[in-house]
C-alpha cells in the first residue's frame, strides 16, 4: 500500500524542482525502503494522483527534517537551474547602489555648493536631496530582497526577473514592518537576560518566507514562524548556523585572496560578489528549509490570541525605548565627565607677561 506521507513529501519536493535522485536519497536516509519510494514515484506518474484525493484528511507528517547537507544540496541544484534569474534580480539594486554612491561621493561637494547657492533654504535643500538618495537606496535594497524571495518561491513556475520585481513591490512595506518588529522584539529579549533574545532570533527566522508564501503580515507572520520552529528550535538553529558558517568561510577566503593579490577596492568587490552570487544561494537554502519544516509540521490551526500578540509587542516596546534611553544616558555621562574633569585654562597675569626686548 502506498504511504501517503511519502506521496506528500515527494509532491512538495518535486514542486521545488528537486531531482528524483536527491529525493530518493533523502527518504532512504530517513529509513524508507527503496521499493516503497519507487512505488510512490510510479503512483505520482499517474495524473490522477498528482493531487491529493479530496477525501484524504490532512495529517501531521512524521518525516524528520532534512539534514543541513541535504538542504544545501537541494539549494545548490535549484540555484544552478535559476542562476540567471537570481543574479538578474540581485544585480539591479547593486548597480543602483553603486551608481548613486558614486554620484554622491564624486560630486557631493560641488553639488552642495551649487544647490545651496540657488536654493532659498540654503543648505536645507542639499540635505533633503541626499536624504532622498538614501531613501531610494534603502527601498531598492528591500525591493531586491522581496523580489529574490519571489524568484525562489516561483521556481516551479519559473517566473522571471520582471515578474519577481512586480510581485515584490507589493511586499516592501510588509517586509520592512517585519524587520522593525523582529528587531525591537529581539532587542527587548536581549535585555531580558540575553537568552530570550537569542531564542527570538530563531523563532522569527521564517517570518519573511511566511510573508511571501502565505501572505501573513506583521505579528501574524512572526508568530506563525514561531509555531513552525516550536519543538525544533535546536534543529533550526543548527541549520541556520551551518549555512552561516559556510557563507563566512567563502567570504573570508575571497577577502584573503583579494588581499593577497592586492586588488584595489578588494573589500568592496567581495561585498558585491557576495550580494550577487552568495545571497541567492543562502536565501534558496533558507526557503527550502522553511518548505521542509512546513511539510513536516503538516496542517495546523493558527489563531494567535490578542494576549500573545500583546506580550511580544510589550517586549518590542521595551526594545524601542532602550534606544533613546541609551542616547540620554550617554549624554548624561558626557555631561558629568565635563563637570568632574573641567578643561584647564591658562591664567594670564601682568607678571606672567614678559615684555619684548627693545633693540
């Protein structure tokens, strides 16, 4: 009899363009017999079984999470298939960033003088102009991230660069709001004896994928991510740590090579290479990890209460308030230092003045 768990798993993996060999090896590593796996593939080749029967009740999948090396293998396979699209998505914000920074750095002094001379507000208009450039750079970076997520998610449909950016445009605000919420809640958690903040980092690690794949926003996306990670915190932390270590060593090796060869602007070039080629691989890996956890977790009722949301919002408020508190404390310490250690002055008296010699 064909096992529905295997069928569900194979469907999900095939939807991510994972090859049959990789799927077979992953299932065998989890203890499934090759005969059962082959039987499931044969069944799925029949078009009537490519979608789950309507009378099949969704149950929690008991398959174990894929190991970090297996996830990386799947990510690499998908990365190679979609290489052109991924790099095309990432190159646009990088080119815009380089162009605008070159414009500001190359002609900022002359631009400030020119604009301040002809503007009624003096220096105000040039400052507004620079702030607008910073805003454009920021939005382009966020837009590039949302477009990349859609490019990864839409790998089965093979959506292109233009479509990825079109879809990503509508998620810029939600993406940024999740960044703000997660950042302040994490800072608040770090203030609560540090450990809660570290836990929050991994609880909320899937929130961006929940936003893109399930269209949940804000606290709903954060809490849905927490629910996915619940009971698997260590496994998720290890898989994120694994790809982080690999990324670190790749970046380190590139930095050492460029430094040894004494290539001008080597550090900047390494950052560009990381953004173009390494970031898409990492995001593909993390998205596949999210898909794997979602499949293993199975369908479940998600209905966070107002109390749950309020608890994390209060922690986020604590993280928000600590910033002006630290700024105020820093100013107070400097003020007290100036009082306790006044600047020495030179006392000039008539006796201390030596008249110049007369020749």
